[in-house]
C-alpha cells in the first residue's frame, strides 16, 4: 500500500511539472539585464529612476525602439 502511495505521488509530481513547467531566464536575457544595469549606473539612473524608465531609456539609447512598432508584428 505504501509503495502504491509513493508511486502515485511521483506520478502526480511528474504530471504537474509537465503541465506547469518552471520558467528559467535565458542567457541572452541575463546578459542584456547586466548590460542595462551597467549602463544605468554609468548614466546616473540606477537607484534614482523606476526600473521601467531605465528599461525604456536603455532601449532608446541602443536604438531598439521604433515608432508604430509594438514588437508583436510578424515579419
């Protein structure tokens, strides 16, 4: 009986992982975030501006923003 209970618990855990996988931050995202932090510190924004303003200013400084472009368009 105890073996069946353990097998059921393992099965349930495996199914939960399959249905609701954990997300991980990728290497590219980590590198961009690191570069953005260095840029924000060099430009006096770190600790003085909301994070969303830092993200927007960093994207503009890199030329990553385009007028009338949301990022959801299909090329």
